[in-house]
C-alpha cells in the first residue's frame, strides 16, 4: 500500500504490526522516506516544500531456518497400538495404509 505515516515512529510501529502476522518473514532493511508537498493548493509561489509525512520502503526476506523447521514437521502423526511386542514400526504402518 502507499500509506503515508505522520512520523517515523508510526511507520516503524506499522511495520512491526504487519511483520508480526507473518512469522516466516522479516524486514531485511527498511527506510522511512519523507513525502514532501507544497503547502496549500494551486501553483506554489516559491520552491519551498514541507514534509507531509513518511512512507516506508521495505526489503523483505524469509527466515529459511523457520521455514525448513515448519516443513520438516508437517505431515507427521502418531499411530499407536496396544501390543508392545512389535519390533519394527513398518509392521504397524503397512496394515494401516491398506485400510
């Protein structure tokens, strides 16, 4: 979005709020650039501009370790059985898959 913030601190808080919703990503770098506008409407009388607000420029990168950890734990489940004398887990898993 092209959102303009009132100060640099507001921009930083908005960035932290957005990044908190995406735990697998982080801001590699960010910069709050000033947005300058002429005061008032119409053609300005001289070349002075005032700062209207700040806009964020962000470079996002992924947390590769967190992504790999999450992917390695996906798709696992526990299969329990009563007879404890089974030596190989494949003996339990094969009949379960055939169901």
